[in-house]
């Protein structure tokens, strides 16, 4: 069994307690492997791994490869977690708060070097709990990414049999279009995380073991839609 941090084990145990009556309903490895293979056959991914927690402990089921023509996905394969980073960051913050190392109502600026004049809203300091719960009200700030990175994300990504996201670069700007819908500019929050100012949507670009962008996740309407790069 792979090593699991204490905070993640605590979260898993909490979920296990809540879902205990359903523990016996978890499918076996063969059934899970079949579901993963089916999704790969639908061209939604090239490789997948599923982690299951039940009375027998932790089970890891894998299918597919790390990239087209690459080695198979295994229990120790590393995946980019994209926007799930926020979940783990909030979990670590909760652990630190339980230890008494930080206060959830502490200003964020308290833990930053130097002054942080931008971390205020309506004259009040933004707190750790506001950042963790996305209630700070801070405006999203776009950053400029390296030209090579911007070029790396340009391409076509298949959401489904009849749905493709086209991403193109125009100088310092990046635009995205879903199938026949209108094109809209998207803005970088970091090298591989982009957001729209037209609708409430975000794009997380995924990379393979060689650092090449191999797909993306479209976060829209509470759903996380995975698209595989097809060019």
C-alpha cells in the first residue's frame, strides 16, 4: 500500500464513517477496470487510475498509458491534480488550524513577507478562511505566461464525439472556442490555469511525463469536463 499523509488518511476515515453503509456496494477491481477502459475507449483519456477506500483498505485500479505510446499507468504513477490543489490546500490549512499553528480568521498578510496592500476588500483584511472558502471577493488577476508555454497549450481538445475545444494564441492573448460557439479570450492565472471573464468557467491544462500539454479540464457549471488533445 502506498504511503498516505496523515491529513489525507483523516479525510478518508471521515468519509468512510459517513459512507460505511455503502462500503459493501463498492465494485470489485475487474468492474472498476472495465469502467476505466470504457472511458479510455471513448477517447476521454489515455490513462486513468481509481483509488477506492473500503473495509479491506486502499485499492488502486489502473488502465491505459501515461501518454500515447507511453508506459502503462501504475499505482505509483504521478498525476497533475489541477484545480484539486485548492481542496488539498484547504485540508492542510484545516490541519494547521486544529494544531493551533494558525487561526482561520487571521489576515493572510500576517503570514506573508513585507506589506500586502492588495489583500484587502472594502477596507478589511482578507482572512485565511475567506481564501479557503472563496469568499474574499478579490478580483481575479491575469498574469503573463512565457511564449513557449502559451504556444504549448494551443491546439484542439476533444470533449466528446461532436464537441471540440479549440485553443489558439494571438500574440500575448489566448482564445478558446467550443465547437461552433463563439470564441472568447481566456486569461492566465498561472502557466496552465486559465479563466474566462465572459462566463464562470476555468480551464486547467494537463501535461504528460514529457511536459507536453496532453489535455485539459473544463470547469463549468459545477462540472469538471476532461478533454483529450487530438492534434
